[in-house]
C-alpha cells in the first residue's frame, strides 16, 4: 500500500472506525512527519464543551502510528508494532479544528534497523502536538512504541 492520506483514511474506516466516526483524518504524511486533524463537534465532545480527551489521543496516536507503519513498509520486513506507554498533557480546551503533528519519523528508522540486526525488540518515544486554529497548543501526547521483527 502506498502511504497517502486517502489510503490511510480508508484504513481508518475499516480498521479504526471509532477514530473515523469521531472525525479523525490524516491530512499529510511523509517519511518524517504526519499531520492529522479532528474537528470539535457534538459527537466527540465532553460535558465541558470541548473535545473529549480520548479523541485527541486517537488523533495524536495516529500521527505517530502512521509514521511507524510507513517506516515498516519501507524496510520490506515483517515487523510488529505496539504502543507500550503513553503520556498526555492538556493545556487548553480543544475547540474548533485541532491539528496534531508529529515530526519524529527519523527516530523509527534506527529502531527498525536495530530490531532487524539483533532480532530483539526496540522501544522509542514519539511526540505529537495538537494546536487549535489560532495556533495555540491544546495538548501534547507522547507514545512509547515497541517494534520487533516477526
């Protein structure tokens, strides 16, 4: 599969329907960066008139996970991937369209090379930052990924 926003959004529909129906959409992807947006609306709100934290986590996790999937495909090897840990900080109510960006694609290549060379699992942390339409940061999420050759 070629990694395009359209193909990843189709993947969401079939494999992660809760993210798709919450409005999570991939906008851009490259080897080193991924951008995902989600708009605050009735379906993904919390009782405090902002976006539910789990919807933000889905969008943030997708920015990191799509990059891991991309790099695994480039390696040409069968490699499993799993979120081992996550951390989140919420600094402002998430209203309107929130854009999450991860620029940590460079971290994955080394971990994949090491797991291929050694056969041992590798872990690494990736960060995704969510900003509102004004450019203000609303949340910051970090995910610890584990990769292992199958």
